[in-house]
C-alpha cells in the first residue's frame, strides 16, 4: 500500500509517497491556478513513473491545502486518476493537535500538519520556522498544543516587492552576498533580504523562547529554510519534509 500526500501551497505543490512511515519519493511543482485537474493528474502520473513509483499501488491520499480554489480540483483529480477519495485536512478531521487560537478555523492545514509532525518527532515546547511564500513561526507547547505564532512575508516575496515597487531596483537571485555592506545595488539587496531575514528569524525565535521557556527547540522547514539556516545557528533541526510527515500522521489518525 502506498500513501500519496499532497501539500498545496501558494507557490509550490509538494508531493510525497510513503510506504509505512518511510518517505520513498518527493517532488515539488509550481502552483498554477490555470492548470486543470487533468493537467495536474497527468503531471503527477509522470512524476510517479519517472520516480519508479507504480501509480496503481496508490490507494490512499491525504491533502493539505491553503489554496481553497485548488482544493476541489485536486479532489477531482485524485478520484479520476487514482480512484481514491482523498482525506482533506479540514475542520472535523482528527489531527491530534489542540488548536488554542481565538478562531481555530484560521489555522492553515500546513501549520496544523507541521504541529502534528513536530510534536510527534521532537516533542515540545517547540518553535517551527517555516520559510516559503510566507515566513511563519508556530509555537507548540510542552503538551503539544498549537498556541499560535507569527507571520511575515517570505524572503522571495520581499525581494520581488522591491523590484516591483522601486523603479531603479533590479530583480535579484537569493544568494549570500560576499559581505553585509554591499558595494553595489545587487549586493545591498541580497544583504538586506537574506541577512535581514536572518535577523528577523533570530529576533522572533528569541522572543518565542522568552514565552515558551529555555527548553524550546527550534525546527526549520520550508523551501527556503536552508538559505537562512546556513547563516545562523538558531535553527537547531532542519526537517524539509516536516509538512509531508504531518499529513502522513494525520492520515494514520483517521483510519
């Protein structure tokens, strides 16, 4: 039996296959609102076959989505191409996570999955730093409760905003500048965005630790986390597939 998990984000769709608890393959594709269910289906079938995975063995699917318009399309795709009704992480689904927000429905599926995987794998208290389209900081209590967190723009979006809003600033690659004091515009932007985000992460992690206590662990995930983790020791554990593990755990709880 093979479980397919799908994390639908604003920038990327991340997919993985599991045999039991083992992540056997994973892929990342761009999120495209103009792509039809059949197009996603054919693309995923191609990825599976290229990765040596037999699509016929997939009989279970779990979806976490923060893009509501695409959730129903992926639901349709799963039923049509895999003959399986996916478990969609939403209200009423068992997650093992007590959500301590003013409005628990505000918690995104990715953040719930991260919390479920973090507590199962590393315990609490913990701070999950997820760096992607947005940079999110999620607080997990010693008992495994999701307490809330902080949300900031992601580094790539910040760099793109500078390009779009400032007439003389170019579009840049997110790479480490040679030094903090940039001697040209590109280096200055790379310093401000990349090294600036290091300061953002370190500052918020320090504030979270004051509230959660010195035993708090810091787990980093997301498509851009390695860029920041390379510049700071504040992220103790790198777990790039934390969300996929969380979707697997939530699927297991609902069987």
